[in-house]
């Protein structure tokens, strides 16, 4: 329902990075590995903007290398489907991912979306300069049900050196919707986009200190920076800087496989209506293989 929740998927990315060290080792060969299926589910909530989302992703991974060298051990091709449900919309999409190296991946996908017309989603606007804060949207009214789609290409770089973990990604996105106006309010990105097609870039950078837990799993804490930039609307740029903490368990707890808790607290450095305000988000997820 809002862009703050998306940051919570970093808990998943942190887990991925921790399994792909990049310190130099001697290459070695092993037998070919079979494709691996993985199911990930996450329930998240956020404030400023207020949001609630449940997401499920099923992916299949085919290794590209049998080497144990850290730069090649996680080279792979993946494909999957994902579903997200919020009080404002539902999305069902598919994606492909190519990772020639353990530290580099590129994902491309498409997410068709159905908007329910609730919580001022798919509300039409005339100009990028129209105010669209929650207060303005509540006063304006006129949200409606409809459809939309997102097409994206997302390169990512991830590195682990000892207890330090870093990840940086960029989402190059194209959006469109069935809104009747020239622009519409998109709740996932919390911004205005052209109804007939618009482009934006969303970047995320995370730096973490990760340590093992005595009860198993890992605990990670560090900083996070996000930036959302609509190419034709630079004045609507959204930039946040904050802290992120992730607790991941290696074994099942309460019959939940490998549960994970993620917390993000951030301050808006740039935003059309929330500059210098604080936001927070939390999610609980699991991974089954």
C-alpha cells in the first residue's frame, strides 16, 4: 500500500548476501546441482505512510557454475512468480533473473495490478504540481477501481566481507493505469504518475554489520538509503535515510521455517509533503526450501 513496505524485502536480500561471501578462495569443482525451489512469504506494516501488505514469492533457481569460488558459487538463472495484497490493490507478476557472478544480478519482470478504489488509490490528477499528501487526497476524493501494470529491470550488487554486508539496487520502472485523468496516484511508490505511461527510478542502498546469534541465525543492523525519482517530475523526488535491523533464524520456530523479522526507521530528506518527517516499517517473513 505504500513504498515504505518495499524496503522490508531487504531482509530477504540481506539473507541472500550473507550466503555469498566474496573473500578470495581457491576454485574447486563439485557435481552439478539440481534446480532449487524457494518459497518466501512476508507480512509487513508501515506508518507515514500507513500501509499493510502480504507478499508471496515462489522462485526456481538453476546454478550456472559448479565452482566453489565465491565469485562464481552463486551464479545462477532464476524464474518466479510473486503476489502482493494490500487493502488498496492486488498484484500478480512474473520475473526472470540472471546472475553471472555471486555479487551481481539483474532481474526483469512485469506486475499486472488491480486497484480496488479504496484508500484513494488510482485517484486522478491534472498535473505533477498538484498537492497529493494524504490530507489533500482525502479532501479531493474521487478514487476508483481499475487496472495498471509495472514493467521493470532491476540490477543489484551485493557484497559480504567478514561481518560487513552491503547491497545496492536500482529499479528502472515503467508504469501505466486505466485512470481517467492525465496522472494518477500510485500508492506503492507514493507519487503521481502519467496514466498512459510513465518512467521512474527507485534506488536502495544498505550497509550492515552482521553477527551470528547464540541461538542460531544472524542479527544485522546498519543504515539504509532510498530514492524515488520520476523522470519527468524532479520536484516530486522522495529520498529517505534511516536504520535497518534484521533478525533471521536458521531453524523453525513456532512451526514457521526460518522466520525473519525486519525493522526500518527512516527520515524523509526530500518529499513533496513529508520532508523531515519520520517513518517506520516492520515485517515478519519466512523462507521454505
